[in-house]
């Protein structure tokens, strides 16, 4: 079924040199199925991975590869007639060139001439993505309005694992559709419904740690991916985002201010400090419910330890925010359950006075902790439940923020 946000779209697809180019071939095919007219421009490096003939075959259009070739004479026309541009994959080198405004090849010229919105899907080694030079280039491009989708944490071409893997085709298409729906270049009623411009979003993420001694702590398997995805998506939609993160190796989403904490007490203090300035609170962190009654300054030796360790309850951060903050504050909680998921989620929704709760079954192998995907049920304060299929956490974040946007329209500040 064609996505109405994409049907009839004229897309300029830039392809730079990465092993991830093979995904771009499938991307063109899927976009054509959605009714998108795709014009492909390839860098010289990209042609060493996949031939232009391949893209010509799946797009049914000539492929631009050379700034001085005959077909490149229409490069300005392409930039003026295409509604949006997507560069997938975009490498570290191409990011740097784009940030500097270089126009020494066909793709560089087209991107500078492009007047519509631009989405890029990075693909590179994890160390390259996290390098300060790349982070600076990303920040520069985002300040100019360029949108980013990904990269993801996963296996890389180098054989290593880390953040740098280009997103899968369905996720890129969803990000493109979202950008189109929010863009003034396409007359879409969804733009006002999904924008978070003017909102101050406070997001918590990751697993808190409650130390027994300097080397042992009580925690859980949460990686923080869900909360980071929410922060990233909120920033993409124009919100001012503060991300309060328990220990996590994930890179800070572009455009987000990050506050690092360790324990539940530290997270509670950070939330309290930022709550008054926030219009939306999304508590995605997996906060420990208990902590050791005593934290030892030195490592506890096995022979010195008692047969059991006393624990005490930590502060319920989400409950502590009830009735606090600015007028119209929207509060979103999460319920990670191993049984009777929806029942327990509804109880939590009511007990903590939430506007929305995100319930997920952590007993499932493909959802919950330490995986890239999630299968959740969104339950609003009106009792309405929306069961989502298995999606990437970035896509789940989009659905959560869609509900937040609708809630804001129903309850203006």
C-alpha cells in the first residue's frame, strides 16, 4: 500500500562510497513501489561498490555520476525540480564536504543547489562517527536544517561493532515520510500534528546503578536505546531536548543537551532541576527500585560479607513529578513487564497520574532490553490502547511523540 506522504514525491537520491550502497538499491525499489520518482546521483567512490547501471535499472532513470558528463548539464534543473533530497549512505568524507560547502563533484553541486529539505543516512566506522570532527560536521549541518536518520549500533564492515551502521531501508523510508509530512515543500496536514517546535522535552534513559562498593552494583540490562531514540526524534521535530542518561556508551543525539548520572538519587535530582523548564517529560530510564542500604567505601571481601545484603527502596522519580512542573506538563512513563503487561501498565498509569504509558513485554526476545526493536502498547489517560507491531526503537519513538503532539493540541499550555 502506498504511503500518501510519499506518493508522487520527486526525490533526489545521493549515493556515496560505502559498503552500505547495497541497501540503497533496495531503497530505490521500495520507494518506487511507494510512487516516488527517484533520480540518483552517485559519487565516484560509490560506483566502485555498485554500478550506475544497477541504479538505472531499478529507478528507470539516468544516473548522474560525473559533473562534466553530458547528463550532468541538467544538475541545476534536478535540484530545482526535486521536492527533497536523501543521501544514503553518506560517509564521513561526504559529511565533511557537505559541511564545508564543497562543490567539486555532481553530488556536491546538487546538494548546494537543492532548495528542498535534505535527509542523510550516515554509514561509517564507529570511531569515525564519534570523532570530534564528525560530530562538529553533524552539528553544523543540523544547524542548517539537514535532517539525520541513524546511524545504528551494530556490526560494521570492519568486523567491529559500534554506532555507525546505516539504518535499514524501512526506517529510512519512515524518516523520509516524516520529514516530508513536516516540510513546507509538501502541503501536508500532518506537519502541524507532528511538530514539537517550541516544546522543551526532558527525557531520561538507561539503567541506573546502585553501588554496594566501588566494584559491585545493582542494575538491569537496559542499554538506553529507547530513551536515546526518543530524545533524538524529539530534537528532529524541533524540540529543545535535555537527555538525562544513566551510564551508556551511546553517542549523544545531535541537538540534545546531555546530563550524565549514575544512581536513582542522582537522576531524581537532575529531573527535579530541569522539570520547571520542561513542557514534556518522557521517563524512559530503567530506574532501580532498590539500592543497598549501605554503600561501602572499600571492596567488600567475600569472607567478610554477611549471608544477605539489606536493601532499601529508591525514590519513585516519576511519582514525585506528579502535580509539579509548569502548567500543561505532559508526562509519559514506561512499564517494562514480564507478565500481565497491559494490566500492570494501566495500574501504573492511574497510580502516577500519567498522560501516556508505554508498555512492553521484556520477556520477548525481540523487544525490550538490549535489542534494536520494540513491540509496545501505548495507553493514554483516556484508557485508549494502541498496540504497535514490532518496530525499530526509532519508529516507536516517532509513535510516542505523535501521541504527545496530539495531546498538546488537545491541551494547550
